[in-house]
């Protein structure tokens, strides 16, 4: 028997149409590539996006065709996103931190037909096009799209099914070639409904939301869908993600909620240390993409009154997997224990199943093991591949090592970052959380260094705060009593600046390449 409800496909064009109808005057603002501020409303964005859709149709772009974008979070990029998805084409957000050769490889793999590019990145786009002749045209976001908007009447959106592909993101390829994840309208629509919930990102119409996480990093974690979905003000930061620029934007645009990887928040905290000032009206930040050090959570909460929601996810999960949010149970715990739970990666929302499987068959349910996920917004198979990305029951292996404790997920490491010392595992993230407590440390990472006796031993790499200095003994003191003696790093390397990967996280692969032999050499 069939149900008798209306057939109403969950397509993403409806999000901007909803904002246009019910929150027409709500502001969408963005820092342009020349540093100036652009201001529009949801009604204006929707109208402009429909006109851009008409231009894409006139070019011959149709449902399922891939249109690439290469840009920061800006107003023209936001409009292009909806213009592409609204006609059933696929918006492929390229990662601007990759070089032209990598981008061309990805654009070829994706079969991109057009490339919409931020003016500042035009030389890279031209280099990509030279390597990838299948790209028919490069259009500049801003000048180029403005001209197309002016020359076309609005197109009609929708008219396709909810399983139509909408967006394409590639993993950054830390292991092997990058792999494409092709989101559908339905998966992103449901993901949007999930993340606005109070126990997840908690976004409402009274919020002013600043997605610092780029649109090319798993759809800005869904925020460029979520803000219009609830009618929140949307603040797009453009290319300037340094502490001073983010601080200014928060104050000037009344930002109440924001999201980014830990390195961005570290930049903001460092700036505040020197420049002074507060973070009002910022109420809540989502920190994820890599582990948020407890010291960072404490500084934001205790000094600046900002609630931290620690989130874990990945491109293959659209990206949200879990968020740590207070509950009746955590409120009943002694404050220190409650804090520890909220420093974990949290719990999944409805629609994300998780399980941890230990390689030790005798281990109990709380033992650490390999983390698997499945759900409506989990990848089933990578773009262009026939083989499933999951096992026969639909479980996707995340590549993370985790433990579930009191119903909260604790990621202990990425599989490839674990330090295997004499057959035992040492959690690099556990050691980093401790090293980050040292007041002189700006950024830190623990990597596995080769060791003749134990196979691998932990090596601590630190970037000290500007103007700070401290001895190795003082850095190692924090580990005393906090971890077993054999976990304590065998060496320390100081770097002037941490290498960052394509999504702004500390690039441990680069550190391993540089320092894997450090203990042998010293
Ligand atoms: P990239 O490969 O560019 O890092 P993703 O953003 O998809 O792409 O990375 C997902 C991975 O990031 C996860 O598998 C996990 O290892 C790590 N990660 C994400 N959030 C957290 C977190 N809160 N704590 C620890 N690790 C995290």
C-alpha cells in the first residue's frame, strides 16, 4: 500500500525560495575579493541566482552537468551555488588551496564543463583550463556573473526528483588520489534539517551566521543551506580569515554563531591576546575538522563567554557525524566530568548510525576500535566508481579510531596518525590535547617518528606563540602523570609555522615527510 501524502521532492532550490518568500529582507553580506563589503537580501540573491540559472541553461548546461566553482565564501559564489543546483546541475566546489595540476586532475575526473572563479584566482583557473580542455569557459564570479545576471530573465527552478545529484566535493587526498562525493538534493536537504536543531548547530532566524569553513570544505558544513533555511542573516567572510579580520567581522555584522577548524580559532585567540577586546555578540561556535583542544574550549567559554560545540564529521558524511551538546545527563554530572563529556566529539543526530569495532575479539563494547558510519547522508559509492564505498550492510569505514564512552564518541586518532610503539598504540590526539595546554604553545602536532627499538615513537612538533620561548623540559612537564610514561614524546621539534593542508588543518603528512627520521638522526 502507498501512503497518501503529497509528492514534494526535497530539492535544495526550495531553501532559497523559502528564504525569499518568508525572509525576503534578511541580509546576506559578503566580503568581496577587493576587500569591500557587498550587501544583498535573500530576495535579491534568489532573483539574481535564477537569472544566472537562465544564463547556464542558455549555455547548454542541463541536469547532471558539472559546473565547477573555485572561490572563497562570497556573495557571487553563494548565488552561483543556487543557480547551478536550482536547474538540477551539479555544483562542484574546487578546493582553492590545491595547485593547478591537482585541480586539473580533479576537474577532469569530475568532467567539469564550466569553471566559475573568484577574480583573485583567475590565473589558477586559466592554468587549470590549459590542462583540462574539456572546460568550455571560465567565468569570473562578480564581473562575469553580474553581466550574465543583467542579460537574462529569471529561469524556473525545480521540476526534478530529490535523488538528483546537487553537489560534488572531493576529499583532500591525504591517502591516495582525491575521491569525489556526489551529494543529492535529498541528502543535503535532510542534512540541513538536522544541523539547525538546538543540539547540533542550533541556528535560528535571530542569528547572524558566519561560516568561516569554506564552501569547498564539505559545503561549508551545510551552513550555506542552513542559514537561508531558517532565515538567519548570512555573513560570508571572503578570503580574509586571519584573527583581526574575523574579529572585525563578528563585531561589525553582529555575528552570533560561527564555524571553523581549530587553526582559525587559534588565530582569533592569538589576535585577541595582542589586540584585546571581546567577542560579543558571538554566542556559539562549532569547531571540528580536527580535534578541538580542551584548552581552546576553556578559553573561548571562560574568557569570552562563547559556547563551543565540538563536532566530528567528514566529507563522506555530508559532513556531520556527531556534535557534543549539553543534556540533562551532562548537567547532572560534577562540572569537571560534564566538561570532559562536552570535550568529546559528542553524539550523532537521528539519521547517523555509528559503530566501533575492535580488532581484539575479546574486547568489550567500550574498547577503542575502528569507527564505521552509515545514514541517509553517508556516501554509498565514490563518484565515477562502480564499487561500493561501504560493506554489504552499508557501513562506511571512516578511517578513524574511536571509543564510545557513556554514549559519547571520543575520536582517539586517525588510523594513519596513530603512533605504533612496540606493538602498542599511542593516541597522537591525546598527546596534542596535553601539549596544547602549555601557555607558550600556539599549535602542536604529534607524529610517529621511526625508531629502531620500538618501530615508532611519538615526536612533538610545536609552533610557539609569537614572542614566547620555553625549554623542552617545560614542554614535557605537562605529560608527567597525565599519560603512561611510555607515551611521553621522545623528541621535540620547533617550527616557525605549521604546514597547513588543503582544508586549513595541520598537515601531518608534510610533518611526517620532514621529521619521520628525526629521532634516528638526533
Ligand atoms: P580532509 O581529508 O580534508 O581532512 P575531511 O574534512 O573530510 O577531509 O576530514 C575528515 C576527518 O577529519 C575525519 O575522518 C577525522 O579524522 C577528522 N576530524 C574531523 N572532525 C574531527 C574532530 N572533531 N576530532 C578529531 N578528528 C576530526
